[in-house]
């Protein structure tokens, strides 16, 4: 009898799981704005990167440097630190900034330090393995004039089922030779989230 009750209990659980609504997945436009949780998302990353890079390139430092150098400046992106309360993959934000910089056509762009390590390893491999007419030489890298770096911060204010999340993104463009800051930019985002109770 005890075994029969256990079997009926397990069968009932399996039946309930089978009857529960399944996951539905729909493909949507990758540029569409979908904000489900109120946290930092792909739309924030893309829009902030585009807006800040545009602001950066439209400031006086750019025309001044063009006159001084005679050609487009070369930029490298350094560290962007996540100091927010969320786990944010800053690589996506960095890639969005790289894309905005390259697509602007206003600057030359070089690989960051992690990529350069890989490229140098490939050069070392070529030195011992590639034919003389196809191998690439060490010491031919283009040095960056400027480094872009910054941080992403957040403040959370919550009362009951209401929450406000404030994000501040700070970026600085620094002259690698003199260490002078040629541009400082910031972007603020504030999101209000209200969670209503669902009655069953």
C-alpha cells in the first residue's frame, strides 16, 4: 500500500510538470529595445558607447591634435572597470566603443594589450616557422597616441517594490606621452522599476 501511494505521488508530480506551460522563444531584432529586469543591458551598452564616442570626437582636443600631428591620432582602449552592484561584462561595452571609434573614420586604432600579446606570440612563431618572404618582423608596431579608459558605477535606491537604479559611466582619454587628460566624459542613466504583485 505504501509503495502504491509513492507511485501515485510520483505520477502526480510528473503529470503536473508535463501540464505546466513550457518555455516559448521568439527571435526579435537585435537592435530592438527590450528592458525586462531594469538592469544594464545590450541597449545601454550600445547607446552609451555611441553617444560618448561621438562627444569625445567632437571636442576641441581632436582638431588641436590633428593640427599638431598632421594626421589622425592613434587610439587604444585600456581598462574599463565595473564598479557597479551588478555583474556586467564590460567586454561588450569595450567592443561597442571600439566599433564606434573605428566606424567614425576619425582615428586610427590599435589592438589592446591582451591582443598584442597574442600577435607577438604569432610573430615569434613565424620567426622560426614561416618562409622568409612571408614572415612579419618584430618592431613594426604602431604606437598609440592616446588611451581611452574608465569605469562604470551604480547606485541603487529601493523602497518596497519600487526601485531606482542610477548608472554613471565615466571615460577619460589620456595622452600616452605626457599623461595629460585631453577629454573627460560621463553619461548618466536612471531607471525606475516598479514590481506589482500578481494575484492568482
